[in-house]
C-alpha cells in the first residue's frame, strides 16, 4: 500500500490515445497508469493514506482505489515514482532550502481561502501554499507563529527598514533570508526602500498590467527603473512584458510565471448532477433543463457584466448564470428573465457551479486582466470558454476555446482597457452550441489546465530566485573613474565644443587604463559614466532619452558604457 504523505520524483505526465503515462525523470522510466493513480500522485504529498483513500473513493469505487494504491506501493518500494516514506532531507538539501521574506502583511497574502473573491488574492494565497514545499516563507506580522508548515509570520515590518536599514538587514541575515517576494500595488511606494537598502534579490509580482488612472503603469516603471541586475518582476502572462516593451527598451527583467489551478478540486463532474444540485440550491428548475452560459467574477462593468446582460437579452433561449459579488447599482435596471444571479459562493462550492455551465463566457475588459483565474478553473472543469482577444486571456485559452476580436484602447478609460461587442461574443457562444465540437474543446480545456499547476508556479519562482542570486554573486564593481566636463577648443573648426574627459584616475590615485593623460568622450558618455555611480542603468537611460530626445540612441549609449565598465570590473 502506498505510504503517504510522500514526495514524488521529478515527473512528467502525459496522455496518448486516451492512455495515461508517468515519466520518472529521476530514473528515466515510463509507467502506464490508470486515472485513479494519475489523481493519487497529485494528492500523495498532502494527504495521509486513509485520507487519500477517502478522497479518491468519493469519485471511484473504493476497491479499485485500494488496488491502485497497492500497485503504487509496489512502485514506491522499488524506488520508482515516489521517494521512500522514511526519506529525510540530507544536509545539502537543508542547506539549499530557500528562505523567502514577504514584507507585506499576512492579511494581504494568506486570508481564509473560502472568503477570497479576487483572483489576485487567490493567486497570492496559492503561491505561498505551493512555495512552502520548496522554501521557508516569512510574512510580516504582529506575532511570530507558524501558519502552516513552511509559512511563518515574524515581527519584522517594512516600516522598520526606513527607521534603521542596518538593524533590518541584520535581522534578515540572522534568518538567513535568500530573497524577498512582494506583490506590487498601484501607487504604493513601500517597496522603494527595499530596492535601495536591501542587498539581496527582490522579486515583485505584477498582477495589474495597467489601470488606476495611470498609477499601475507609473508604479511599474518606477520599480523597473530602480531594479538592480539581480531584481525581477513576475507576471502570469507574456502580455505584461509585451505591454511594457512600449515604454522600456529592455524587458528582460519581466519574467512570465503562469498561475496554476488545483486540478483535483476543479475537475469535470457529471453535468446533469451538477445542474441538479445548483437547481436545488437556487430553487429554479430551468437550470436542469436549459443550455447554460456561465460567468464568475466581480459583477462590474469593466469585467464585462453589462456586455453579459446584453448577451442574455440577445439570446432569450439560453440561460445565463452569473456568480460573484454583485456590485452593479440598481439604477442600471432589472436583469433579463433568462439571467440568474447565483451570488457569492465559497470556493468549495465553485466546482459545482463551473460544472453546471455548458459554456464559460468571460467578457472582461479590465485594465488588470493579466490572466483570468476563474477562466482557468472553468477550463479545469472541462468547460470550453469564449473570451475576447485581449491581454492575457488568449494565452490561458490557447486552442481550447473560442477567442473573439476585441479593440484595445490606446490608454485605459475608467478601468477599461478594451472593448468587445455582445454580437461577437454571441457568435462565439453559438459556435459552441454544436455538441460534438463543444465536448472536443471541453476535453482540450481540461488537458490544457492540467499543464498549469501551482507547484510548477512555485518551482519557477524558486528557480528565478536561484538565478538572481547567481547574478548577484557575480556582480563586480568597476573602478570609480573620474570624469570632467569641459569646453575643448577644436583647432579644425576653430570653435569651442563641450566634451567629457575620462581622467583615468580613481580616488585611490590608480590609473587602470593605459594612457594617463585622459580620454576625450562625448558629453553623453561622460554623463552616463557619472550617473551610473549612483543610479541604475534604466534611470540613466531615462535621463539621456530626455536630453537627446531619442530613446534608441540613449539605450545604445548606456549599453556601450556598461560594456566598458564591465570590462574594467
């Protein structure tokens, strides 16, 4: 019998011709498994064996579950797929275990998961849950306690950094912290002291592409300008780096790390049973009888609520179910008779809601739509989506849904960043009325969701911290060369011209270059050399772009000067 909880080897899971396989990447071994084993592997790290049996028996016959776990136990005894149940961490593994500090409060990251409504807050909660498998996480708090294994609150507040940087850094060193993880809030400048006074990698999660009347963009640009070579942004989709390439020449510090989904909680159920349960909950038999288009989000204009109401009015033969916090004002008028407001449901009830949907329509045009977590959860339940071609949504859907055209606005307008017509969405929904095609896309949606897990999200985050630490360790300081700005007489032109002279002299009276007489440089190069002593390359690039009124030339000058300084380091 499989002994749980237990760690798995590095695995790759895939389907081929309706058969399921696990590849043990530690042993380079391929194992064919059934659906029960496929699911058991996902749950084996968090449940004890009796709990695992109970959890799987809710879906599969108990005897089949026990037989499957016996077979997995044989693999475990032979060192395949699973580590030994009694395996202990080696000293090297303990030494390599990362320690991450989160300067924001517990309430911002670790709320009661059943009460969370915003996708960003769900993502922050799941990030820490998964990260705790690979690192020790310390969150700012009023007392010191362990929330769950691997996640602690400590009495170390971000405000203390401004009061005494030395004492704050000493506390981080005492904890042997390797890096700092934070979530960017538009307009909040609490992270600026960390980029200035804490000499360790800082990773800032960016879940707000734009919006908030320009605050989100300007906050991102400010943080980006202050980032050192060993700092980074993470964002759940490529849309963030693509968007900011309009503003900055170098986007290599934007790293994509997709959100995940708990594919065991959000999974396909019997649709008739799900509709029956929801019909009983809402006391509306239409839910059992009609084709359902679903929507789950904040019920607000920028999330597409008004578009969905128009969509319902255009399709009186279809039933529309809307779940989430109802924030529309009553003055917007009564809802169509074929639109049922389900209300806010705790997360444990969401799988039933998703499975009652035949199609998931997510018409969001919000300026913060970097991913769409409810979209992925619906897909994990095998529900094909219809979404606008906007920001991160197409990246989530891939080829597993219907994507309709949208018009992106040149700048966000009152929380909107695009527009999409109800007519376009209606056409997308009608494509999915064809049952065979709908079921085909539903299976693709489920398969795509299985590739996006929170564990992979945490692994990429750990890998990024390790890479940034290597960059930091390889940092070298170039000699502090003096630069003088002078008027120089050009005998050929018979006129004075401004130039910079690299004096080839350091504060220690060293002359690291060959000629002691100094080197004549352009004013722009001299300005870059001088500013780089106190400012980041991106700040210097901003200054030169303003002086030269040429962003491309400014970028080339900074790159040229940095290469020169790196040669001296």
